[in-house]
């Protein structure tokens, strides 16, 4: 078979030449998009500019070296190192980070991450075969040791890059949390069979779940025996181009809003039929019913695209804009992004800024009562905007720091979910532990922190507080805990 070795090696080299030249040229043809996608990567954002040039240059140099017999041994080893590094990057993307756009260029960009992984593994194998043919006189033991260390260098280098990137964005050693152990008693874990569910409402009898992909159905879970029932909602306007219907249940009423369609529907849970109580055309990002006739919304001013809060009074058919509540730090769009919620027990609204250490407390008429700080130290939003010039579109880059993910309030307590780590803290995300910081509305101060336990390598998408219960949606699981009395 050795007489075929030169042919096999030449074929492998040609495959790598085609791969590297095609990938490099594809990146050069749309270099701006390539740099932008690197800037969105959780691993490479801090080094996007030098890497964008470096990868293209290295691919072209390796392809050139593969064309000459005297350099093929070195070129095949460089090819192996590159493919191992690319493969390690994909493994980290698949298992340890959120979605990141592929930056390979050309048809390779159309592959999914799993297909990419298989594709790269095949080329790793081809590189190993090519290196073995180039060193056919080398004893196997020495060959294996050399390639093992080369592969190890590739894996370790990308892993170190990932670790440095994580620490840079996640750690904040300027604050210290006060942890209270064993403050939660697990009540129930319910499998939802889909990660499309969200909590639409809770009362003393039921948990009401909406579904993003079945927007006019409500799953009703008994709070005590956990039996389930499905309700189909009927509405009086099927003719509108709905895109993102959301349901809020506040017994005896329920509300349906979309936001891309300027309409809110209201009905009673006794028959799950909804009609339109308002003729005003108002677009919005969030809607929060205070009661059966007043609905607060988070919307944007058309001229500036600044985020603002407003109030719909359905029985008067009017809209009151409260454009002085949110404080702009730059554009007023991303930097003021946050979560508006209604606390029925204390009759207050809360607005949690996502990208700074602040939350607002508003009275039932959306008048500011207090502006408060969380224990984090980021007072100014760290926004990394990525501009896609072809579409004139902006997205948040991976260097954006989210301070507060989500929250829940009940009575005098405000529970804020944060991924930010303080002094002496370890990241237990992989073990299924999310950090919750508790604040007291009575004196507007930080009280303590605790861990909310759930399945590993997942995050809390939504948190709801009801009486002394905390209920969280984590992927396809519903987690229910009871809060112990900390007094």
C-alpha cells in the first residue's frame, strides 16, 4: 500500500489547500461581516481585529506552504493545529456559551455547529494521516507523542482564551455578597416537555403557563396536586398579523398583547374569551396590567427610538406617556433597556435596568418614588454595539455586560437574578446554581443572597414570586421553592 502514500498525501494537501483558500477568500469578500461576527463571539470579541487579519493570513500562508513538497511536513502540522483549535472553539460554543454566529465564510457558514464539528473532525483525521505519511520512517510511539502534544497545544490555547474572556466579563471583585444557606425548600420540579413555556400568572389555586409556539393556549397547573388542564383562548380579532403574542393572567381576568400589532385584548378566565377594550393604536415591547382597566407599557418614541414607559387607561380610551421616568446614559435605547413589573401586594411598579446597577420604584400612577442601586458597581451601562451596515441594523455584542438578568417581586421583597460574581465567589452555573440577590422595598437596601438550584448548565429564563413561593422557568423545567422565614 505504500506506493499509494504519495497520492494520498497529495490528495490530502489539495483538500486543505482548497479549504483554506476558499475560507480565506470568502472572509475577504465580506470582511466587514467577518469582523462583526468575531466581535459578537464570547471567546474572541476582545481580540476581534487582530484575529480577523491573523486567521486569513495564516490560512493563506499554510495553503501556500502545502503547495511545495519541501514544506509539506510543516504545513500539515500547522493544518492539524488550526483544525484542532477550530474544533475546540466549536465544542466550547456548543456546550458553554450562548449562540454565536459562524464566521467561517462561504458555504461553510451555512452549516450548523454540529455539522461543523463533524466536518472539522474529518479534517483533523486527514491531517493526522498526512503527517504520518510524511514521517513514514518515524516509529509509531514518537509519532503519537508528537501529535498528542500538538493537539494538546491547540486545545489548551483556545481554552485559556475562553477562560480569560469569561473572567473579564463576569467577575466584579468590588462587591461582596452575604449568602444565606438553605433558605429555599424544594416543593416540586415539573417537566414541561418543551422550552417554549413561560409563566403567564399565578394565584392561590393555579400556575398559568403560556407557550410561545402555541400562543392561544394556556396550560393550567394545580398549585397543590399538580394536575394539568389545557384551555384554548378565543379572541375577536383573528385577522391581524400577530408575531409575538404574550398572555398575562390576573384572575379573574386575562390579557393578550403582541406589541408588533397595536392591540391589547382582555377576557375572563371563566370562559377564556377575549375582546378588544381599546381603540388607541399603541405599539409596545412589554405590557403589564395593573388591574382590569389600567395597563402599563414599555414602548419607544419614534423620533429618537428611546425607551419610555406609558399607561393605557382602557375605560377612558387614552394613553398617558411618562417619558421622564427612565434616565438615558447614551442613546436611550439599549442603555435604558429593562424589566417593568407590577407588585400587587405593595401596589407599586418596579423597573429593573438590565445593564446598570439600578432599579426604580414607582407608585400605582407611575410616579417615581425612589431610584435605588443594587450591590453591583456598574453605574454606567457597558454597551457593545455591533453595526451591520448592509442592513443598517444594530445588535448587542458579546462585550456588553448584563448586570441584572430578570427579577420577581412580592410584598416587600425584590429578588434579582444576576450572573455577576463578587469577591471570593465561584461560578456554579455548570452545577445548576443561579445567584439571586434579595432587596427590601421598605428601606430600599440589599438584604442577602442565595442560590436557586436547577438543572446543570442552564439559566433562569423567568422568575415569579407568589406569597412565600419562588417559581422559575429553566429551559423545559418548572422549579417551585418555598422561602423559609429568615427572621
